[in-house]
């Protein structure tokens, strides 16, 4: 069986890692360079770096802090924030990213997915989706969760795959930071529409939440979380050993 992945997420604002609840009440957590080094050393399978205000502020992603962060990791690094054109892919990849995450830029111009996949390959293009329930439907939100696009999340996931996205990050705004478990209903619905790898994001509060995720929605390839890892409430090595003991395939770092 293919090993499931555990992925810490660095939400970066003004050069610092931050974290909020339901995309609000954002608080300073740590330095991204230090955190990247820590996760690289403790067995993270990959790392995600989001410049969370780049799209909202209408600017490019901060490349100086990204370069210093990328220099600390030898695991796959996915980077997003302010990706609006294929030239942004080139800029971010040249800073050390392995994959590029698109969200608001792809909503504004869906052909960005097609063009980037054609130039860099499907494996390089990650479609990140901020999803929230609106009147019983799953809607896509843009600009860091600030703007309801009205797009149906299930249709957008399928469209993203057809255009060439190699992976989806499905972030539930309803469960983000609440730490009561992943949004299994949303993830199951998305999994029913696509065949590309799915990274589940939003809601992890304890190690058992990852077990429930992988058992309830087997199509999910990875679990992404932030605060429980940043605060060391669930140390990565401990989580992966636990999941392996529960029969969930894991890559275990040999210290």
C-alpha cells in the first residue's frame, strides 16, 4: 500500500507563521525558517508554505523568506499565495519550491491551471480549495477565505483535475482551527468526483483524527495540519508511530 502523508502547514503573514480559527483571529506563532528546519528533522513527509495575504493584498509572494525557508528542507515543499500567472510559478520554483499551489489566481483565470500544467507538468500544479457550506452547498471562497465566489466546490475540483492539476488541497473553512476532526462529509464528496491525490486540511485536533480521516475516506492521500504541530501538542514522530500501529501505512523516520 502507498504510505499516507503527514504535512505541516506554515501560514505566513509579514514573514511570520500565524494561525487562526475559521480564518479569523490570526495570532503570531513562530519564525518559518526555524519551523521548516524542525519539521524537516522530525519526519514530515512534505511541507506547505502559504503567504496568506498575498492574494488579498494584490501583491507577489514574499520570495526572501521563502528562499530561506526552502534552504532548510529536503522534503517536497509546496508554496502558494499570490500565484496569478505562469511567471509566478517560475519565480516560486526558482526560490526552491517543488510544487506550486494555486487558489484565487485559478478562480480568476482557470486557464492558469492548463498553462502551468503544460509547462511544468501536472505533478507541479496543486489546486488549493477553501470551501465553506452556504445554504446546504459547498462553495469555493477566494482571497484567503474572504470572498464567496459562488462556485460549487465539487464541480471546481473536477474541473481542476480535467485542466491538469496533479493534486488537491481541500481546506474546510467550517472546521479550520476548530480541532474537532476533519470535514469527512466534504472530503467524501470531493473524493467521489476526482481521482487525483487529495490532501485534507482543517480540523485536526488529536492523533485519532488522522486515523478517522484515513479510515473513513480512504481516497485521501494526506492529512495537513498547523497548530497541533506548531505547538507540539501532537509531535510528528509520535503521530506517525501511532498511525502505523493502527495499520495505516506510514513512512517512519529512522533517527
